[in-house]
C-alpha cells in the first residue's frame, strides 16, 4: 500500500495543475464566460461515463495493466497541453481555447476509461477491517500532493503570469505524472473472481441499480455531486472577479483547502472503521451548510472578504469534502458485493461523476444568466454569487435528508461520533481552554 499512497500523492501533484485552479486561471485569461469554465470543470467527471463499456474489458487485461495504460496516455496529453500557452504567438485566444478543450477532452477520456479498474483493484487488495484507515491515509497523500501543486503554481505564476509561466506549470505536471507511474507499476496485481472472469452473460445494469442499499447510496451520490460540482471552480471565479486577489494569492488561499483535507486524517484516523460512514456523512453535511452560509454572507457584502475568513472557509471546504468522499467511498466498498464488483463500481462512479460533470455546466449557465442581478434586500446584497451559494446550500440540505435513509446496520449514531472526537480523543485537551459560564 505504500506504493499506492505515493502514486496518489504524485498523481495529485500532477492532475491538480491541469485540472485544478491553475488551469481555471489560464482559461480565465482566454475566456471570461462562467459557462466555459463550467465545461472545463465538468469535462473530467462527465467522461467517466466510459467506465460502463470499459468495465467489460478489465478481466482481459487485468487491473494493473488497464490503469497503467490509461495513465500513460494522460501524460502525453499533459505535455502537449504545456505547449498551448506558448502558441499565442501564432494563434488567437479563441483558437487556443479550442485547442485546449480538445486536449482536455483526450486527457479526460483516457482517464475516464482507465479509472474504472482503480477502485475494484484497491478493494481486492485492502482487507475490509482497514479500508477506512487506508482511505484516510490515501486522502492525506492526495491532499499533501494537491497542496504542494497549488503552492508551487502560486510561486511560479506570481501576480501577473505570462504564458511561459503557465507552460512551466503544465510541464511540471507531466513530470510529476511520470514519477507517479513508477509507483503505480510497483503495486501488486489484484485477483479478479473466476466467475466474473469467465462470465459471458450480459451485464444486468437495471438489476444492479435496483439493489436496495446500493440504490440509496446512488441517490446520495447524485445529490452530493449536484451541489458540490463546480463549487471549487466558482469560488475561484468569485475571488478573481469580486476581490482584489492576484492569481498567486488565489492559488495560495485555495491551497489551504488541501490542508483541511489533510486534517481529516487527524480528525478521523481509524475511527471511521469503528463508527461507520453514516454519522461521518451526517456531521459533514451539517458543516457544509454552515460553510455555504459563510460564503453567502461574504458574497452578499455582509462580511468583508478578509484573508483570515477566506482561509477559514477554504480550510473547512477541504475538510468537509475529504470527509464526505472518504465516508462515501468506504460505504460503497462495504455495500457492493464481490460478484459484479467491477460493474457495481463502474455504475457508482459513472452516476456520481456524470452529475459532477453536468453540475458545473448548469451552475455556470445559471451564474451567467444572473449576471445582471444586483439588489439589496434584508441587509444583504443579492447578486449572482450570493444566489449561487444559497442554492448550493439548499441542495446540501436535500443530501442531508437522503443521508438519513442510508443502510449501514453497524454504524454508530451522531452522539457516538461527537463523544469520540470531542471527549474521548486526545484533542479533548483543547476543550479545557474553552470559556465556561
């Protein structure tokens, strides 16, 4: 698993530069439309739909070969993308944007096809008793890699980045991707069940989707993706257009979210294996509603967009996203049966990611449609970003309601989670400093 952790870390160092905020900021220099930014943000999860046909070919090639081939093709696209910022000498901005979208399509297509083997591969290698611990450690490596990616990008881009600086960032992304492949190659192959390997019957997708506990998990995944999709993209767009932050400052501030994700290891550790996923999801979704309230007050000019407040919100977003994703994935591992595992995971990934891909496009259209909204009511300024954060908060309330319907017989309740975190853990030392009446 050590090789899997290092692969995740360097993979995050790579993809955060070409799929994350550095790419959003580069695209912002070419096109100011929120819809275009939504397409760039949603392309990666949308193309996960190719996991459905790709899942049938995993037994033929094996988990390891399937993932390794797809990740190798991705790196080729990264190095070509690194040349796009330099093409401004002979291409206009519209042509550069079109070329960039084409390369991002190829990058995300290869990822969408090959990623269908990742979760079944890891599930076959990690024993059920330590899957929560594995996911927490994996999230820590991902968040460290992501934080380093944005910190380096902020250092290289500075205040007024030029095209060659973006090319440097994307080129480094390709080098980090090559390093990640060296660790991927060292992960042992997982065993595909013989019944699946030898089966020639048609895949009963409808029956898979009707599996009761799995169906409830799918509903929650769709609702969560609808709210979360595009949130990081449009908080960056908000900071770029509505505050005085530079590109480097925005990258540094948003990198704090990955420190929040890293703190999920401290927050949960191995507790998720004892407490279950359901109470963690409930706690996280309640926290997300509070985060959206904070962004609404900032966008509505009730609270000034001070550095300390933005950093706090970014940290909380990173922690909340890490907890939801970790608990959701662990519950999927526990819910999905061994027979048909490849196709269950493919459907789980496709449904969630399809929504995650469509959501930022839809949110982008909504934000563009509300561009002219600007009215003061009830002491708050209602503009396109204020309404956006309010609508996302409403979606998270729906997700919280769906979370209560999940089936996890061995899960503890919220009281047990709070007791574990606030009273029985070493962190209780800090509660002694809380003011008392």
